C-alpha cells in the first residue's frame, strides 16, 4: 500500500500534514509519495487551493487536516485487508 500526499511549496498546512502523516505511515510500514501539484498542470487544475490532500490510490482520505485516529484506523484496516468505511 502507498499513500500520496499532494502539496505545494510554502504551504504551512502541507508542512503540518506531512508531519502528521509521516510517523503514522512509518509505524504502519506504508510508503508516502509526495507530489507538488504546481509541477503538474493537471493536478494543479484538479486540486487548486484544496491542498494538502492525502490520497490512497484515487481515494481522497483527507484535505487540509488529518484526523490521526481515522488515519491510524485506516492504515490498520488496510494492513489487515479489511474493508474500511469512515
């Protein structure tokens, strides 16, 4: 499993989300790919000012802020391959 964190430079919310996600992903042995939306016109058009966004595949998990409890539960259920619903 991999997560994708959509960010942009000079974004304090992006910095906060990165700091929240990193230890939880590490603990769950999940890789996080970070993409700067400003480097991809299609992503910038799609997400605009809605970053940061945390994705699992095409599924949006969070934008702006992370709920640590929900993310921890999601990562645990994904590791167990149990269907997850918020």
